[in-house]
C-alpha cells in the first residue's frame, strides 16, 4: 500500500512538473514572438527637447537640452507597440543665458554633480485618435522616479534621399518640478513666485530606422 501511495505521489508530481514547465515554455515563446526587434535611433540633429516655465508670473523662460540619447523598439508601422528608452544629459541645459544655466546646474535645481541624467522608460503607448497617442512611462529626475503621461502626435514616416527611413513625433505635456524635489524659489514684493512650478514640455523627435545587416 505504501509503495502504491509513493508511486501515485511521484506520478502526480511529474504531471504537475510537466504542466508548470509547459506553461513557462508557452510564456517564454509568447514573449519571444511579441518582442520588438526593429531598432530606431534618435536623430539629435533633427530634434529638440524643449521646455518652458513661468518667469515672475508674467512671461515664460524657454530652454532645451542639447544632448540626449536612447533607443526605440517598434515593429508596427503605427508605432503602437513602441518600447521607448530616453536619456538626457542634464549638463547640456541651454536657456541662452550662461549665468542662469550655471544656476540651474547647481544644487539649487538639478544638482548635476549628483544627478547627471534625466531618463524616461515607456510603459505603454495607447492610441486616442488618428496619429494621436497617450504615452505613459517612468520619468526619473533628481533621483526621483514618477509615472507621467504625455501626449504624442505621430507625424509620419518617410525615406530620405540617402535611403534612410525616418519617423517624426511631437511630444507635449506638463510636470510639476516640485514633485521631483526641484523646489528652489523666491518671492516678489507683491507675493508672486520668481519661478513657476509647472514645466511645459515641448519635444520634437525624429527617429532613424536601423539598417538591417
């Protein structure tokens, strides 16, 4: 009786093991089938990572980051399956005023000595209209990571005179800089803030499709 029970337990364990390993194999196969393989690179010479912030509450100061890098993985022609990885060199900030840029690089703001990069890693890109999407991802700045949602306009894909396949996008949105610990400010005599807290993002991106080897 003991031998029969042991054999039964072994058989049950073997069936369970085959079931689990089969499920794992199917999961891995499904992931492999759906993994994006087409690479797209950022064309920095035809892109702008810009922003604007209120100044004295009566105007805006605009700026941009001149150095950025990353990769986009997407196989679909409408980019709805895109996986986006984007990194900004914070030291490349440019508001066309060197004194102000030096202040922005300091510990009052970005503290580039400790936090030299801003990164974004996508979670999803959901269609909301013709060539329009909501882009959700993890935005890391000043050592803090928070999820944000941006608006994306897909402007189309073309082949340039050199045979390169290009895709263009406009990305917009807004963040509250204090959510990432960038809370330096001052007040005017009338009580207004020197610098606004909301930062408007205005990003134009051109991608180049990697050529097949």
